[in-house]
C-alpha cells in the first residue's frame, strides 16, 4: 500500500533459503515487483521505527536436527520451534516479564518442547508470566486453563498483552 518493501529479519542461513526459494519476493522479475527487503541478524540487532529503536538479543536454540532463533526484547523472551535451550543462554531468559515458549504436544516430540518440558523450563527460568505457544490439537485451550499453574497461560489467535 505504501510502496515500501517489507523488512524481514533472519539468520544468514534463513535469509539465503528464503531468497533461493522465493527469488521473486526480493528481486523484480517476470512482472513481479519485489516486496521484501532482507536483513541478516546476528547476536544482537535493532529495529528502527521513526526515531525509536527496539534492541533485540537473539541466539540459536535446538529444533530437532536444525537450529531455530530465540529472541529477547523489553523483558520478553520468544522461543518457538524449540526442544532444547543451551544452558549458556539461560542468563538471557531468567526473570523476564513474559516468556513465550514452544509447547507442541502433551507427548514427547523430537523437535518441540512438550507440555511437561515447557512447564519445567518456566520453573527454571522464573518469568513473571509464561505463554505457551505453537499448541497442537491435543492441547485444548479450555482444558489447559484448568490445569496450568497460576502464572502460565495458553496462547490463542489474536492474543495481545501490554508490556
């Protein structure tokens, strides 16, 4: 609408894969106008809007046989698609306002935290509030609401919170 390219952020590996598989999104070609502008992120980066900056810390976590990226900003940790967080990164995740963490299923999964693992991570990291995300169909919102500890919530489409 405003004729500006949408910035997308990702690791070098992620950006290269996106550019390879979706070249038309990044380069004008065959009648398509490029709509994305890629920005490679590393350990720390900032997103600028007008004169304001949002500093973001990021690091790799394990997602099965590949790596995924975890983000920490303004007292919020966001870790989706993860089954293991290396202990050396715990210091970035302790005592957050919000921890948004992967919780795919009740049962074990090779590339995602299950319910028990996500709850245990919340206990170890001690955020004020934890939000479980990436929930599969066996994790019913209303059933979870009855069994979750007091400071842990299920994510849902359209969830908003103030920070």
